[in-house]
C-alpha cells in the first residue's frame, strides 16, 4: 500500500484515534435500530470493509441495515475518513447523506477534508466543503488542509481551498 509522508509518519500510522466534533447528543444506533451490540459491531465492521473496497452498493445496504455512518469501531477513523482517504466522492456523499460528521477529527486532528487532500481527490474535497467541512481545522502538527495541499503541490486543490476561505 502506497502512502504519502505526513510529518515523518505515513498516512496510515499518523491516525491514532477519533475525537468526533458532534454538535448534539446522538441517540445510539443500537437504540435507534433495536440491534444487539454484536450485530451492530458486525454491521459497522462490514461497513468499513465495504468502504475500503469502494463498494457503494454494499455500503448503502449496510447503512440501511443499521450500520452507523459515524462508526469508527475502534479503528481510529470514522467511515467518512476511510472514504475520503480513498478519494471516493460517491461513498462520501452517501455517508454524509446518512449523517456522517464532516468535521470529525481523529486524535491527531486529521479530518476527512485533510484525508481528501492527501488522496488528491479535488472532487471529494469540493464535496466535503459544500457539505460544511471547516477548511481551517488544524491537526496536532498545526497544519490545515491548505498546508497539506501546498505540500503536495496540488494547485487545483490549493485554489479550491483558498476560494473556500482557507488561510
């Protein structure tokens, strides 16, 4: 698996945990869907696997079956971060439609927007901005999405982020 350099760590190992920026208390999916914790965990695991494989149909089926669009299931990143890291705008759109938090951060402050910049997907970056991603959230190293775009030398991404107000 090829990864890009992030502060001397690779993109996979730089992700240690999740710190969601939820603005309101959410009712757990288990309560909402009447699922056992084992079934919920299985659905969430399968959701993350479907996203890693880029399988939109399976992702949609699992969400309809009760998988949590904000699931991290102890894997350091929520589902939206996996999709953004793959640059998969279609799956990102589906997850956002199902309630994924576009501004969730992992424990080192990396957001789905930053992952979309790392992936090089301008389409995914644009979608996240349109859906309310904050462009100036800084990770634990003090860098925001624009800083990552500059490091990558991605002029189109730099312009998109600046148009969205990134500094």
